[in-house]
C-alpha cells in the first residue's frame, strides 16, 4: 500500500464518494461553500526538487532520492503541511530518504551525518500534526530516516505480558503480531493505522483507552535509542529505583536526542467482550463533572469521551440522524469470561453516577455512530481542504478546577479569530480523563479563501494556543511540540528548556538530530 | 520528639521490654545468642568530632554545629550506618547542619557552597538504608541540609484532588494536613513516620498501596528543584506532551542534581472502609502465580503482600501464634459507601482466583498480626544489633518469568554467604505487584561477632547484590542506589550513567550536591 503524499492514509482509501457528497451537502449549508470553492491540488510533478546535496552511494544503505519519496517525506500531516502540499507551496525536501534495515545501518548513518553536518529526521508514520518531521527551514542537507523496515516484534514474554518491539512498527502490524502471543497493547491513537511505536514514544502519544491503560509513556518499560554519541538503553524491570527514569527522558524527546529503535512495552490480555454505552447530559459541564466523580472514586472505564454540545450536534448530523442536543458521554469497558462480574459492577456504578448527574442512557447506537465517524475525520479534513475550508484540531489538558475556564477561553478566542473574517465553528471533546484533570480536544473549521489559507489557519491556531498558554493549559497533551508549538513550549518549559538543551548537547553536540524541532 | 541518633525512630519509642524479651527468647533459640553477645552501644560523647571547617555566621541561616545534630546527620539508617554508630566507628560528620526555612535560604546556601566548594547533602527523614545521606569519605567540607522546617501543605485543589506540598513534610504530618482538605495520599512506605516527601521522590519510594496507586513517581505531577545553577520547575498538568517528563528526571535523582523543595502530588479520597483478608497457599510460587493472574486480569487490590514459607513461619512465631507453614498472601481493598459494590466484586474475584490456585482463606487475623509485626521490624533490628546479630533487608524487582529464578538464586547466594561462617536465615516477601513483574524484599539475619559485624554484613550484602545483578534483577526497586549500591548500579545503568552524569554536570558543575552518591 502506498501512502498518499498529500493527504491522510493510503492511496485509494478514504470516504466513499456517496458519503463525501452527503457530508458536503450538510457542511456546504453551514459554511456556504460551493463548487467554485474547489481547487484541484497540484500534482506530484508540480514541485521543483533541487538536486540532492548528499551522496550515500558508498554507505551500503537502503535509500531513495525519488520524487514521490522526497515529497512524501518533506513534512507530516498537519493542516499546514497538507495545505502546502495541495497548493504546491513547498520548497525544501529531504536530500534522501533512508530506510535502515538494522541498528548497524543507523549507527553508520549517524556517524556519516555527524561528520558531514547533515540533519537527520526520524520518521515513523509521518502523521505528526505539529511539524515534528518537517524539513522546512533546515539549512543543512537533510536525510529523513524512515523506520518502516525495522518493524518486528523481537520477542514476547507471555508470562510477564511484555513484548520487545522495533520502533518502526505501525499499529495494525503491532496488534497482529502481538495477538500471535496472546497479547494486546490497547494503544489506539486516532493515527493508529499509520503511526509507529517510535513515533508514539517520541510524541508521548495517547490512545482511546489511555484513561485506563495510560499513555504510551506509562507502557514503556525499557527503551533503546541510538544517538550520535552512542546507544542508550535501560534494563527491563517492572519498576526500579536505580537512578532517574531513563525511558521518560526519551518519551517526548521528538527525535532531537536520537532515534528510538526498540522498546519493551507492557501488554495486556486481549479483551473478549466489550460493554459500552452512551449517556446524554444536559450540558458539557455536567458530563465532565460526572466523569470526574467516577474516576475520583477509583473507577476507570478504558474508554471515556465527552462531546460538547456543538460536537455532539455535528456528529449526529454527520451520522445522518436527527439533530441531537446536549452533551454525549461515551463509555466503554472491556472484559473476559472471568472478570466480567467485576466489569459489570463497574458498569453499573458508572450508570448509577451518570444518572445521578443528569445523564440519560442512550445505548450503544450513539457509541457506534461516533466510532465510525471518528476514524473518518482525518479523511473528511482532506475533502474539506480541497474546498479551501480551514479545518484542524488541537488539544490541551488541565486540572479539573480549571477545565471549564480553559474550555471557554480557548473556544471564545478561536471563535473570535474565525468570525473576525469568516464563518465557521469550534467544537470540543474530552478525550482523556485523569483523577486530577482532563484533556480537551478542539476541532475548528472556517470558510477560507484560496491563497489565504495558511495565514488564516495560523491566525486561529495562534489565538487558540495563546489562550491555552495564558489560561493554564499545556500546549499539548498528546501531539507534542514539534515546530508549530515551539513559541508556547518555550513559555511552558521555562528553565526546563535549558535542561532539555543540555541533554541534547551531551547526546547530539552538533545538533544534527531533527534540528529546529521541540527546541531552538 | 527527638530522633534517636543511633537507632530507628524517636527517643523513648520502640518495642516494649516484654515484647523484646519474648522475641529474644524466640530468636536466641534460632541463633544461639545469649547475654554474652550483648554489647552496649557507645554513647554520644564517645565520638571525636573535628572542629567545623565552615563558618555560616553571616549567612542568616538557621543552623547547628551541636554534637547531637552532627552525629545524627552523619549518615542514614542502613545496617552499616547503625553498626558504625553503635560501635563508635564514625570519623566524618557534617561540619554544620542547616535547617532552611525558605527557598531563599536554600538559594543563598547553595551559592555559598558553590563558591566555596562545600558539599551539600539534602536530608529528609534520614531513613536511607543505602547510604544516601552518608558523610563518609567526602573530602570537601560538608553541610547537611535538613528540610524539616519546610514541611507544609502550600495549597490543595479539592476539585482536582491534588496538593502542592513542601518537600520536608513527613508522612503523618502530610496525611494530617491533607485530611483537612478531604484528601489522602495513600503513600505508606515502611519509613512513613520519619521519611519525607522529598526523600520519597529522591529515592523513588514505594508504599503499601503502590500496587494500585503507584510509586511516588506516579503521584508527582509537578516538581520544584533548586540546583546550583538555578531553580527548575514544571507546570502542573494531569499529563502533557510538551517535551520529556521533567519530574521523572528528578525522581530517583537522590540529591545529586539539587534539592527538591516542592511537589504537586495526586491525591485520593480517604477510604471509608477496608476489606482485607489473607490466604495461605501451599507454596510461595503458587501464591505468586495467583497474584500475577489477578493483576493481569486488570484487578489491582491496593494491598498485596506475599510472604514466602520462611517469612510466614517467622512472622507467625513472632506474633506468638502457632508455627504456620505455607505461604501467606495478604490482600486489602479500600472502599466507600458508593463504590463498595465494585470493590466487593473485586474482592470476590480475588477470592475465586485464590481458591482456584490452591489458597485457603484465613481471614483478617493473619492480616492484623502481620501489620502489627511489620512496623516493629526496624525496631527489632536495633535490638538484635545490640546482640551482634547481622540483620538487614534488601529488595529488587524483576519480570514474572524471572521471578522464581531470581528468588532462588539470591536466597541461595545469601545463605551460602551466611552459612560459610555462621548460622542465620533468609526470608522473602513480594511487596509490589505489577502486570509485568513483582518486587522481592529479602530479610536476612546471621549470628555475628563483635568487631566482625560490618565486614560480615557486607559479605552477605555483596553476595545478594551480585546474585541480583547477575540474574536479571534491578539493584533496587524502591530504596535507591545511594553509596552502597553504586558498583551494581554502574553495571545496570551502563551508558545511561553517562547521561545522568551529563545532566548532573549541567546542573551542578562543581559536584557539590551529595557528591559520591548514585554516581562517582
């Protein structure tokens, strides 16, 4: 399967034309878009690719300098990336794309790059939405290191329920291979089909079930990273007090210290049955308060999502049903034959609390509708972009006591930026729920104008990010900093930034690893 | 209350003379010790204290150079520390003990020490059992920084169930103050009464209930550390993807980067009721397998302890009951009015699995017996040491698939070291249970000879540590590296040691912070 070079997913894949038509019918009413807003994306031959400035011929590496590869690897999958690709607005490309087949390949390559001052961009699924793999504005020659050939489960410990896995493995392949050992990772980010273990770790990824099983950093028991100054690894223990937490130095490192090559991850038994339902609440705040109450009582349903009024309405419209009002709280549990009594009692507890907080059980259908529509969202973005619609998501997290304040401020700030020039909307969902707080995941869309897309997008994105930064939110809960969030990360990290830079300086003194990412 | 300078706990506190007599009657039979083995510890005036080499008069600090303070702060509470204190075998003492009252005090002090090349040892409860606060062999002048005056709850967020706490707070004070806000930490290490939040973080402490609530590193949401190069702190979010995990760089840092001054910790609702019982299994391995099965099904009783056959026998004898055989699995749940149905179903699940694995429910009494005896253990060590008995504990963790191998190898190795010269014994318990593995906590005792105590102790300790290191265990699961575990930590950390050193070098270039601890 071949990845689209200017859109989400594989070639030939996406939403069916009928479904697209239906969704466009709905959205065109909202946004006032018509066929005259459609602009055909440029084709691959449009780009002027400079001659590669690097010669890798004698290094015994598997690499490519072909057009498709260089364009595909020029960036990730942020709105900015895609709008530039669709409009042909990209001038920098990797000089070569290397597909290492072994650690030796990587070691040899990093030595070569360190000596010759060549930038290296580690590339997993390339699904970064924050500029984590962008080649833009890198002055050195650039090699993108695509890890897809290092993608196996090295070993599995069925008794300890752990697996040693190569970092280039993608979600479906990981699950498929783990299942052969009777194991499951239960890590399902929205990018699951394309993103890799190494990318998840580099960006501190979260998945559908992380309210119970944790984010990827909670699952990584040991790690191996190849840096320009050598390999760093740690032993594989369920926990240790032997010095600081080494894997946690590399989760969130976004490729600036080195290339994550392997990790041992904590796995689980694959669930045999699922219990799920949805509750409709009069308001987003009531639903949020209810979820807080549940987790603070020690009950963690693996799946918990709360759609605000706008998001629930849009979701119901896009699912083709009647227009729903209120806030939707989706809850899912996983069980097997043996623990189902426990899970059933947890489920009953959730039901009891939801009802007390004003929730009305709407059953599984709403859940199924949402699930279907959820994986369609990135494909829908592609369609909308062709009609010059600005559409993107961004996310943050904060404490429970600040949640509604942050929600309101960010939403207002984004709406102000949108409505000052156009029409559109902002919706939000709570995606991950902790005892001490939750994450907010915003979706925004606005009618754009051809030639004034990136600038308008950035205006809205900046308004949101400023509001997050000024109102006690983190600039990212699970997408990372990349290049797009750096100005806010700098404020957020304060003196820790110096610490991160000094770690980088010790592992990558020549700054060849993903230069310009995460830190300046 | 005044801490004993040469034993566990406060002056006037300990085990009642009757109980001591009873326990000694029992143990003397095992170990063949009698009154002629008793050696009175030296008194405080025995020590020759050199004149302090530092003058702090003009720094406006709260400090002491009194004999009691300097001797108390000369080391922690390891066997080595106590045997040296009891036999008068200590030659190095801090030149002064400073009790900072504010961050400004610490900043001023560290500046002074950095300029004058004075070693600083952060000191919480002083309960390190691995040499984490020892002044031994430090060539520079030494100031021990006792954090006990920075011991308040700064603020509590009752909605988010978090609290900002000063690092010098001890367990009981923390719980007492949290309770006023309706919160509880649920962190109960064996040292709870004396150790501090800062010490827990520095050493990656675990508590009774950490199988469910996590180790201290899982509870720390944000941190503040004063280093010789300035203050490092991070924002307080339930989770973030804004760069690497800053607090985790400092959990396990053991005072070598700076002084932990504050942390925001995730708290819980205080439990209203407890459900607990104990099961006796035919063997330690069967009990361990049962606990593995339970947690891998997603059920995490907050309290799980498994005593091996030897430990269960000793425990039953010391509790004054009949001599019990088999392995004891202690299980405890916590509930309130609302979630008790869920907790009850978890409890039933545990009962069902325990019975299937050959466990027999012995009810709450065994649990209560064990709990009583558990907090007595460090006091009992003091009594035994006066009779020249070598007695100590050490701990490790490994994967489930290696657990029994590690258990057997460490036990055999220790027994070999003991029996080559004397009589004694080794017992073990599993103290923390993870999906992927568990921790083993060994207790050993041997009849010693006056004047040949530390050497014999080290022989056994070294045999154990070598066996741990060679058989896939971590050199510490929750006590830390300190000075005593450095040779094994070096093997375990490998290239990560260079990384830790470079972090240290950037934060403490003159190596004034706890020099000789954790790394060389």
